[in-house]
C-alpha cells in the first residue's frame, strides 16, 4: 500500500540519514554500533525527529518494537494489556525488544507513569523502553532515573548547516514527487518553521497539490499582524480579537505567543507586564497538549484583555 504522507514515506530508516546535531548523531550511532539501546527519554520540541530516531535505531539493530501513543492510549488498562502482551513474549529474532512510548508527557503522572516504572522493572531483561516527550519535566523522577535523558537541542553554530541539510533533503523529495519549486520559497518556509521538520514537510505537501511550490505559498505565510491584535485588546473588542485568532490559526502557536510577548513593552503598561508574561508562559505551555489551539489562544488573549493595562 502506497504511503500518502510524505513524513512517513520519506522517514529516514537509519541514523546516518537523520538530520541531527553532530553530538546527538554520534550518541545514537554508538547505540547502534553496540547493538544495544538503553532505556531513553528523548525530549524536545515537536517535529525535531525524536520518534524517527527511536524507530531508526531499533530498525538498524534488527529488533522488534511496538509504538504506543501516550496522547491516544493513555488508559492504564490499555497500556498494561499492550505492554504485557508484547514484553512477556520472546522476540522471533532472539534479541531485546523495545517499546516506544510516544508523547509520553501526556501520560497521567499519578497513575499511568508509576505503573510504567513497575513494567520497566518486571520486563527489564527482555524489553527496553524509549519515551519521547516535549517536556521532560512532566515525566516523573522515578522514570527519569531509570533512563538516559537526551535533549534535542540544536547548538546555534550548527543551525545553518542543519537547515542546509534539510533544504537538500526536501528539494530531493520535491524532485521525486515531480513538483516544480522556487528555491527562495522553500528556503523561506524552512526559515519560518525551523527546526520543526515535520511541519515543514507537511506544509510543502499541502501546497504542492498544484504541482508547483512558488511565491503563492508566501501569501499564506505572511507575517502575523500583531499590531492590529494589540489595538483590539486595548479597546477590549472581543469579537475582533476572536476574528484575528481565526484568521491566524495556520500560524505556529508558539510563534504567535512569542510575537505577543515581544510586543508587550511597546503596548502594555509596565505595571502589568509581569502578569502578562506569566499569562503568556502558562498558555504557551498548555499549547503543547490542548485539544483545541483556537480556544487556548483565545483564552490567553481574553485574560490579557481583562487583566492588563494598555498604553
């Protein structure tokens, strides 16, 4: 069956093909070379390659694995059944098996995560665990202490090189898909969403339906008009604020929160800036796991509108 999504169709199946900072690539390459992957917590932002790395390492050493999505299968009974059924059997390949718990920071820290600690101890001889998460501080200490924690952090000096590598990768994909493209447009898209590789590839596929990636895409990537938003907040025009949110839903939520934060000192009275910073930080954190980004952003803006004094 043909894979429709480019992110799956062109997912790297070995560590050498993954676009990573050199220190991370060296670390994962050593695990593959030793043919042993320790229990891991892979922590970092969305789309940086955590799940891809986990799958690539396991596939390279020829081991068996299952993947469980913590945001979709967070119930303790479901996890217990899946993990026990998988971990209690011997691999056909005769080696160690692995369980990838994707988006594990969604798992309940009061019930599910403590139970996982028990599973890790019970099946440690036969099975390894790899957790991926956006926020490692949402993983309980007993789990962290049983894993090696790897942060997907890109050193500033390596960002240009990684962006170039990804440009080469995505243009190769566009050629394979017979999509004509404007290099400047592709570069601008990468610059906007770096280092969210998944978002970049999804956006390119989305806009490739016409068979060409050209300047028309940039119309959809126009700058967020923060000034208009701040004026509406000052005037307490809730309807206009809501309309602004709807019009900007295609933008990265984290980018919007950052732009609002950057505008505070020009638009908000200094006496209420501390509250505004705490408010933005709170909703920025929630945006990583809420079901509805529109409601979350509108709730943040409503609180700013009600609590802040504007210039």
